[in-house]
C-alpha cells in the first residue's frame, strides 16, 4: 500500500506541475507585448513627416542611426 500511495502522490504532483506550466505559458503567450516593441515598430514604420526626419526618429528611439537602408 505504501508504494501505491507514493505513486499516487507523485502522479498528483506531476498533474499540478503540468497544470502550472500550461497556465504560465498561456499567460505569457496571450499577454500584450512590452511597450518598447510598439515604439520600435512605430519607428520602423514611420512615414515621412515634415517635423522629423527618419534619422531623427531612429536617434530618438534606438539611440543610433540604423544601417539597413
């Protein structure tokens, strides 16, 4: 009876562990992205405006001028 009780306890512990991992992954994948992602995407998708140049926006957001263009 002792071995069955120990196996049952381990099975319950494993089920609750997997439930916790599943809930953590669900919360992580359904969460909103961090704010700096939105700022970076806005800078990368920035259209030409009269007030700032593309280089100014890159300097403000990234701290350097990107070399990809």
